[in-house]
């Protein structure tokens, strides 16, 4: 999941600045605060883009390459002539606009922080819906992160169609879920975002 946000400073007044004043790294915010600021960002931003990638695509290209491609696609869709594109941590290749990679960007740029909130909140909402479609894996509880509850659900149920076949975490290995276990999954996996970290750009 990647997101990019474009703020038009000429359209942002004191009221919008106050509403957005609590922006920060989405992972440092309580879920309730992210849910509150999510619609504020959507109302205030000139443009918001969310890009998702499917589990089979991540398996074939790798997580890092997939994340950077999703970031590039998101940035390209919010960029406008003369803008400077900011990305959180990593430079984005093959982007036809000036760009700056900002280490710790979601603590330094309102646009990157807003994109972080959009990506994280969208991903969490997706995982809560996935919980209804795939009961038993408790996606609404752990939203795809490696937690004891997530590991317990995998141990009970095996891999869901949303889990990446190429993901080789310590938790998977401890549960004896090596690549050979992934062969038991159906070949045509639906779009899924489990284990895909939110990435952000602005």
C-alpha cells in the first residue's frame, strides 16, 4: 500500500492548519487519531492517490521493488508541473519530476505525514474487511502485522490466500511454514495486502 498527497498551500487557511496540526508518523498515532484525521486530509488535500499491489505481484518482484514502484506510481499521479516530490526515506527511480528523499520524512513534512496516515488507515480498513472475507485469521485484530495472534491464527489455519508465498519471516519458519508449505495454496491468489507495509510519498 502506498499513498501520495498533494497540498496546495494557497488553498490551506488557518482552520486547515489547525486541523492538520497533529500530523505525524502514522505508526506513532493511536488508531482513533488516524481515523479522525483521515477525512480531514481527504478534504484538505488538492489530490490524494492510493496504490495497492497484490500478493502474487510482490512474490514475483520482491517487496522492496514493489514498494518503490508503487511509490513512483503514486507520486507520478499527484505531481504537477514545477513541483518537488518528497518521498519518505528512499529515492524513487524513473520519476519525471524533481524529488527529494527525506529520512524520517513523516516527522518533517506534512504531506509525507498525511500520506503515511492515508496509507496506514486504508491498509487497516482493508484488513478489517478481509477479516469478514477470511474468518479465522483475525485480520481485524492484527491487521497483517506479525503478532502472537497472527502467528496463532496461521498455526491453527495455515496460510490464507492473502499471505505472500515468498514471505519468510522468523515466525513462519518457527511454525514450520517454509516454501514447501506454500505449495499447498491455490495457484490463482486474489489481490491481498497482508504483510505489505504502508509506504508514503508526497
